[in-house]
C-alpha cells in the first residue's frame, strides 16, 4: 500500500525523480534496441520493450506530478 493520498499510478515521489528514472530507462531501452538490430526477436528486444514501458511509466508519473504541483499553487 502506498502513502495516504498517493495515487495508484505514482511510481516516483517527485517529478525530478520521475524524469531522471524515466530518462535512464528510456536510454536503456534505446541501447538494447540498437544492440538487437539485425537479430531475430531475442531477449534484447524483449528487454528493450520492457525498459521502454518502464521509461514511459516514470515519465507519465513525472508529468502528472508536475501538473498536480502546479495546480496546487
């Protein structure tokens, strides 16, 4: 269970943390995708897709947290 008042979609505590982690996972997704170029579907492609999903999840959380902070002020 998350903290009281924390939405179910929140994967990061702050927007900055979300942007940093989203960037790292997105970079790893691109790196694995480049590594897998020219190969049939392999573990690199599967890992790239999963890393991309994590990156998008963190970036969406960061954007939503930023919007929530701005609406509170």
